């Protein structure tokens, strides 16, 4: 299996562990990730300029088409943005013509010959749960995880085609494979708040705290994410923005690729666990010192 | 009579003048690094603290025992220019040719008395291999300059704009190199140079010997004699060669070894006699040397100042963590970096949001333009509101992906420059649109839109969506039954952070406003600009209304209106 790897803008400098852990967990399954000179997915620009957002996404799609590769992205916002662009380009002929006219300047064009996948779908559908179960060498029994779905992969379902938008199960299924327990928490499909960071910080943090306290009340040890922005929000932002006297109430976050990698027995180094701002107590020293702890 | 540099008082005076101007210029420009305020006003610190921070940083680096890293940067980035090869092989070849060609000419040829003679005591400028090497190095520079011109013409466009500084750099290099080759070529053809050399060095006896040596030099070495009538026989040439080996050979390799200048001399043959009459070799020599001095004097004010700033920038940034910026030393570093930028356009070619520039035409989105806007913002020149709005848009469209910083051949911490300029723009009243939106409420914005539409009819057209018009198409929003599901599932409505900042108009009210044709009242609402775009409302709508897509479109349209409105104006308008 070979994919064009769409990292998005934030992974290289802000969340390098997501790239290394994604590569580490996909490698044993024979998935090859190819790097192309992609640009921004267009999502951050959609607020201001619809056309610029579509062109940004279309250029990425066209680059992958040129190499005849499907795209896989570990980021849900990039996924949503690329899927939206595909949707609009299919639907609106005038838009398609105009975008292709701009792309032609670089010798590119969008024809719609490739698919966009999210990492979780590749794991669940292309690699398959049986293969993932078979790869687990150290099940993480004893760890309780709150699966955070992330909005832009899940909704609008008629555009993104990710999972059942009201009762999704893909994330819980994948977490169950690692041996960890999942909780049913009321806020699991809600927004992490990151889209408003820098725009309305109070609101952004309030959305985040609503989720973390819900996860804690539901008995989760940590929140598991599969999106660049959600992870940044729950990890770096939560760590930086939580006042000293409230740090007890923080709920750490872990990337799904890190969780899966741990249960596959991959090295902590390749998974970049130590690069997370917040550590999960149950995983911390116990994981390091007592390999059989779970 | 030709005088070499060391013998001419005039040229010597020129050299010292050029050196003086160069040194003074460098000092002034370096001093400016510590005086310029680049970045947010809130972070401005006294000049002495900047000097102290820079000194401390320097000392800490020197004594940090990170020599390995230092030499790695010095050898790989500064000498071998590995940062260029990372992105562009042909540009690396171009730059290496110019850099090494010029530096080696400087050391071996220009500073021959100081350098080459000390290293090779038997050095003589007309001996092998120095004569060939001079041609090799000169050719390298000329090929490099030709590549630079080709590249600038070929890739001409918003990503690579050629300005005065770039033209000057190419022209001065070309003048120095071409005049150099012409000096050598005109000396080869010159009869008077030949005669002078004969007078000084020849031990030849009578006129017969002189004819022999002339026959040899005109046939083999390219000298052009105005009045040489003796019939040339193989014997005469053989005798000439023998005399040449005895008298000239010890310090004069065959002129053919000047493999560029010799063919040039051949080509100049028809003009050689008149050229010699006006002493063209002397004139060209003065052109060559004075062009070098002009280049030297103007160096600190030209693009060539990057010879000094770029290694410094590479070392400073190569040895520090680009994400952890030392604020005290940041301003002088940023000022130095602005001087280090050579306008090569690499950053713009790799810019993650370059497609936004292609669509909107706002060139201040591109990093290579942003560097210029930062320069003009820090220069103290007054920037108009329209210009600031444009610059702010460019600055905030940046996704902070660090890609420009990664590829910059000079190692400029571009991302830090962008962070600093965003802060500065926010201070000036030009922050992210989502933030400046908040200074007026929905109805105040609505008044402004109506006032704006009344005065500027033509804007309305451009703001109409070219591909979708969800907010103007009643089929899209009319099915709303006001069931409030959208409002009930909205996490932003639920959050209610602060009474003053709470959502004013809920999603179902937006649908109602659209039905009433009051789109302008929805555009400036908190709901629209605080929407997280989580698509809960759209997914849950029992009528299948594209609520989030409508909010997106309202934002687009609002921005189209609002960016043309004076944001710093008070509430009374």
C-alpha cells in the first residue's frame, strides 16, 4: 500500500511526534508514505476566501493525482478540507473550470481520480482490524481512554463519508484493539475548541474544559485524538493555559498512533511520547520500568 | 605609460577611499541593527540592553564548547552553501561559481602581492598555472552571472522580482569580469606592451633576432604588429621560439594558456593596432580596477552586503533554537536578518499559502514580500490604512508552518519575523479579522454595511459569491421551521463564556434573518465569527439546511464588506 502523506502545516514544527508515530505504526503493515510538495489544505483560509480554500486544496489533490497516489492525512481538519474541496469540485462545473485554469499555470489539473483518506480509515478499512489485533504484543489493559472524534472528519457526513455522524464507532473499535478500555462520554462528538484559538481564546478554552471535565467525570485516564489540531489543543494548549491551582484537573491526551504504537511494542523514541506536553500517569514510569504492567 | 596599482598614487588613493567608505558603511549598517525597532512596540527595550544581549549571546556561543556545531555551520552552510542545494541545484551551481570564482580571483589575483606571492614564492601572474587559473575563475564568475540573469528572466514573476539591487549586483560583477578579460586580451595584442617587455627583459642581439621573436609572438602568442614586413619562414619562427625560451619563457607561459583571453585577443585582431595607439590596455585596466573599487565602496549599501550578513545570520540562527527566541536579542537579530535577505524568492516558492496569493492577488501573503513590508513598517515611514489592511491580511493568512524558515538559504528565522509583525499589526489596530470584528456589534456593522453600500455600488457586485450564493437563495434557508435544533446542539451557544461576549444571534435566528432579507445584520454577529465550524447544526438539521456552510458564506461576504470599512473609526458613524 502506498499513499501520498499529507502532513498539513502544523505537524512538522508543532507535532513532530504525530509524523514519527504514524510512520512507525504504518511501517509494519507495509504501508509506504510518500512526501510531496503539498501546500496548506485550505482550511484556515475558508473563513475569508472560499475560492482560495478550494484552490489550495485542489492543488494538493492535483499533485497527488499527478503521482497517481491516494492521499492519507492524519489531521481531521486537513481531511475535512480536502473532502470539501472534492465535493465542491465535483458539484460545481464553473468552479472546477476556473480552478483548473489557475492550476494549469503550474502544469497541474484536478480530474478527481484519487481518493482522500483519514489515517483511521486506512487503519480500520485498508489494513483491517484483524491485522491490527494480530500486531498487538502488549495490550494496554487497565488504561481507560476517551475517544475524541474530531468534528471535521465526522461532519457533514454527506461530504466527508467517514462514519455514522451520530453514532460513530470506528475510533472505539481501533482503541479496543490496543487492549485499552473506552468510555462512553456525553461530549465525545463535540469540538475541542482549537478552531477558535487566537480568535476568541476564552471561548476556545471553555470548549476544551467542558470536554476535559466530561472525560474525567466519565472515568477516562486520558483523551485519545487522531487530529493535529485536537491534539495540540488538549496537549500543548491545555498544558500552557491551565493555571497552577487547576493542574490537578487536567486530562492528558495521547495520539492514537502513539497508543497503538505502545501496544505494538514500538520504541518510545519513534512514538515521541516524551514530546507530549502532558504525560499519562498510568503510562509514565510504569510503562518504562515494568513492561508487563498492563 | 601604464602603471600597476602599486605604482600609481591615484589608484592607491582610490583604493584607500573605497576601503574607508566600505568600512564606514559596514559600521553604520551594523549600528543600525541595534537602533531599529522591529517587532511589537510592547517588546521595545533600550539600545544598551540589545547590545548587552547580543554580546552575551556572542560570548555564550564562543564559550559554549559547541565548536562542532559552529564548524558544521561554517563549513556546510557558509562555505559549501548546503542550504541552497537543499532546494535548488542550479541556483547552488550559480552561487558557488560566483562565490568561489570571485573569492579565488580576489585572493590569487587581486591580492597576489599579499597572498599568492607568500604562498608560492615563484608566483608570476603570466606563468602557468596562474594564468589558466585566472581564466578558470573568471569564467566561473561569468557563467554564474549568466545563470543568474537567465534565472531572473526565466522565473520572472511575483515569486522572483528583480529590482535595482539585483540588477546592480549582476552589472558590477559583469563589468569587473569582462573588463578583466579585455585587459588581458588587449595586452596580448599590444605592440607597445611587447616593446616594453623587449626593452626590459630581452637579451636578443641585433634586429634579426628581434624580427625572429616578433615573428614567433605574432604567430603563436597573438601580438599584433602595425608594421612588421619581414617574410616569415619556419626557420625564423624556430629561432624566435628559441629566443623566447631564453628570454621570456621563465616568466611568461604561452598566452594560449589564457584560454579565454587568447581567443578574445584573436577576435580583437582587426582593431588591435588602433586600440594600441590609444593605449586601450591602460584604459581598460583603469576601468577594471576602478570598477573593483566602486564595488568595494558600495558593498555595504548593495546586495553584496550579504557576504557579511549571511554568514552571521547562518551562525546565529544555526546555533540557536528557532522556536525559543531570546526576546532581548530579537530586535537586533531581526534587523540583521532584514539585511541578510537577498530577495532570492525561495521562501515564496515553498510558501504553504501561496495559492491564496494566486487567488486573491494580495502579494503581501508571500514571504519575500512580507520581508519588504516589515522593512517599510520599521523604517518609520507612514503607512496608509489601505496598505496596513492589505499587509495585515497577508500576515494573518500565514499558517505559521515554518516552511519558509526551513528553506531560507540564508537561515533567516522568517517565522519569528512573522510572529513579531503580527503582534505589531495587532498593536496598530490591524489584528486577525476575527478579533477586529469584535469592536462593533452586529447592528453597528449592519449600519456600516448599509452606509458603505449606499456610497459604493460597485463593491456589492464583487462581494456576490461567484460559485455559490447560499445566503441569497431562499430555497436553501426557507425550509427552516425554527425548531431550534441547530441552536440546541451548538457548543458555542452552550459555552456562554461571558455575558458581554456571549453569542448575540443564535443559528436559528440567522436563518430567520436571511428569510427577512436582513443578511447584513447576520454578517457582523458574534455567532458567525465565533463559529467553530464543527458542523453540529448542519448535521442535526431535520430540514437538511446547510447551516454551517451558510455561516461560512456569511463570513466570506462580511469580510468582503468589512475590509473596505475604516476599522479605526469610532462608534458614532
